[in-house]
């Protein structure tokens, strides 16, 4: 099933599709957050403006094929971060979620509500069965986010991700299944 274009969030914020015209604004945000992003994400080490535009184009093409779903998190009419289903595996009806938020917008619950909206969409509209989050075991805010919404910790993949040439991260794997929504630990509806 095709995705809705824009998902509303509390406080007048929203998740909307990226456009090629966002490339400069998005890249400026990456530059401002580069040190923190590069602690956890390989792509952030050396991402150029051309790479940011290529990311947007690739995301749009992947979404047209229904194989990915990337959304800009918009707050006060500016892009504050990116959240998405980076790869949808339709054979198994599962997807991995990735996200990052501008430091100036952290600590306010914005990503909690954005992630909850994406998860509801993935289960209710796209009929996926399993959503996965992988976070560096040392990335406490990311792990707290997954746990806050009721994702279950499944285990740790050792040196699963090459963050830099000198460092592999051990990744904590979290999942939520469509059936988990009925379980007491799932807190997707409180984040509307
Ligand atoms: C991971 C990341 C998105 C988490 O951001 P965040 O600001 O902690 O997440 P939220 O926007 O949901 O905010 C949660 C915080 O707001 C607080 N908060 C305030 N109001 C809230 C509300 N209504 N609902 C939920 N939390 C609320 C929470 O208590 C929490 O603060 P705390 O960590 O001090 O307890 C952010 O740290 C980030 O972008 N990091 C760099 C990139 C990265 O690591 N990406 C993940 C790779 S796996």
C-alpha cells in the first residue's frame, strides 16, 4: 500500500516527504550537527552537499518503488531532522527504522512523537509486521527512545556497523511486531 504523503505531529509539527529543493537546508543542518551525527553514523563523516542531494533523490526513487520511506521532521516550518524506513523488506514485511534530530530540538519529545507516528503508519497503513531499530550500545538517547515506545531489546550484534575506519559499533537490536501493539509495554498512542 502506498504511503500517505504527510503525517501530522503534536504542536503543529509534521513528517513530510523530502524534496530536491530541501538539499541546501538539509545539508546545513547536517553541517551544524556533524560532530554528533558522525559519532554514530558512517554517512555523516564526509557527507558533501552533492551527497545530501543524492540521498534525497535516492529516497524519492526508493519510495516510488515502495522500498523505503524517508520523512523530514518539520518544526516551526524548518527541517529539524530525518526519520524513515530505510529499507522495506516486503517478502518478510519488515523494515529498519533510522532517525536523527538537530541538537537544538532534542529533549522535547519531538522524536518520540515522530517515531510513534511512523510506527503507527507502518503497521496500520503499510501493514508491515516487524519494525527494527539498531542502536550503538553506547548510544543512550537512541536506546532510550526505542525503549520509551515499547520496542523490545532482542540482543547485541557485535561489531556489526563500521562507524569509522577505526571503530566498529556493537549494535543493540530492538523490534516491535504488529501484535506487540496490543501488549502492555507498547506506548504508541500516548505520543500523539
Ligand atoms: C536519538 C535522538 C533522536 C534522540 O533524541 P531525543 O531528543 O532524546 O528524543 P526526543 O525528541 O523523543 O526527546 C526525548 C527527551 O525529551 C524529554 N521529553 C520532554 N517532553 C517529552 C514528551 N512529551 N514525550 C517524550 N519525551 C519528552 C524526554 O524526557 C527525553 O529527555 P531525556 O533524554 O532527558 O529523558 C537524538 O539523540 C539524535 O538525533 N542523536 C544523534 C543521531 C543518532 O544517534 N541517531 C540514532 C542512530 S541509531
